[in-house]
């Protein structure tokens, strides 16, 4: 039996599946992992992504923050891939109870998933820092320079969790509940190095822990099954 066949068999025998995903889920949709600094990066930006996407940098260097955010984070033309679509099918079939994602791109919802816990927020929610008026991602994409509120003139901040900011308590609570109750936990497209999000998987106490990631993680030795293939290819073999 191949590893993908074992994966399919584990899904067939499970009824309370939770998926925990990271950037690798969306790279197959053409969204780059912002931590991957390519050869052209230093020609365009003077600071590392982790520095730019920090609360301190946002407060002190809004123009440079939004230049990076506009170029690298607002990938609004991206389409869900096979992993997003299959997870939505599993939820509709009643087998998958929650998608927990570190991504902020909204592709799980675009694929049809309903119960999505966004640990790091979403580019599709943006609020004026003064009057709290809501703005969508399209407004942010069309804005030049620092996006400003069309009602009060205040700066607009994306509803994403920046470095130095805390995760939402209600999202953490729900994440812990779903993971601790799951009979199968699938972790995909994440190297499990971003904390505190990565630490939440330790609440899983079952015996169907599956890791799907191209690179090694610190949890590999604890997993019941490790798959190194692209996550979209793995999920495309699953029938619901």
C-alpha cells in the first residue's frame, strides 16, 4: 500500500477531521511564501519580510509597509487549488469539521469551505484605524500609497496579525477545541516554525496525525504518516 493509499484509508475511517495549514497550501495557487527571499528581493526592499510585517514597522514606516503589502500580499487573482477544493468537499460530506489556516488569502473560503479559522487574519478585511469603517481587499489593491478612509481620512489597517501582535483569543480557543476533539489531524504546507500558531497542534492526542510538507518538520517523528509530495497532488487522489 502506498502512502497516498494509506492517507485515503485514514480519511475513510475518520469522521472528525481537522486540517491545519500554512503557506505551502497556497504556493500551488501561485501565492509566494513571503518569507522566501528571491534573487530580486534585495533590489526592491531594504528590509527583510519579517521586519516589514511587524507592528513597529507598520507604525513607523507605513509607506514602505504598504509597498510590500501591495506587491506581495494582495494576490487577488489567485484561484483555489486541488487541496483547497478537496477540503471543501470533505467538509460538505461531513467528515472535515474545521480548516485552521495560517494563511491570509481567503482561498479556503473561495473554494467553498465554511468553517475556516484564520489564525493570522485576512487581507479581505480592512478597517479604518479612526472610525473603524470596513474596506475590502479590492479597495486596498486600488489604493496608491497609504490607503486612507474615504469617510474620515484615517489610515486603513489590514485585519492581519503582524509580528509583535497577539493572535485573537476566540480563534485560539476554537482552534484548541477542534484539534483536541479531532480523530484525525492533517497538517499541510507548513514547516511548523511560526509560533504561537504551530504550538497549537500539540493539543491533538489521537493516532492519525498526517504531515504533508515538502520539507522536514520537528513533528515528523511524532506523525503517523509523512508525505513529501505537493499537497495539491496528494489531495487530488482522494475521493469523497
